C-alpha cells in the first residue's frame, strides 16, 4: 500500500488530540477586530480552541492520516 499525501491546508488548520478528537480554531478572527467590528467579549471567545463537529471528523481524519 502506498503512502498517502497529507492535505497541506488541513494540516495547518486541524490537530488531533490523544483521544482522537479533532481540534480546530474559531473562524471570523482575521479582520474588523476594533471599533465597529466585534466586541471584546466576542473576540475573547474566538481565541479559544474548539473541536470539529462529529459529522466532519471522518473527512478531516482522511485529510491528515499521519497526525
């Protein structure tokens, strides 16, 4: 069986935990971060990591087979 290629975009965005969960970062944290954009409370929440939804986990694991 040949080696599988890791999806370059996915390896930068997702990481695996020891228990097999897929960690991800929150979206919407790239711009409009001051003034009329987002509140401090909302930005603070976006800093924290999150887990990928169970409906997407199988697809993500195929993209990062050796992680």
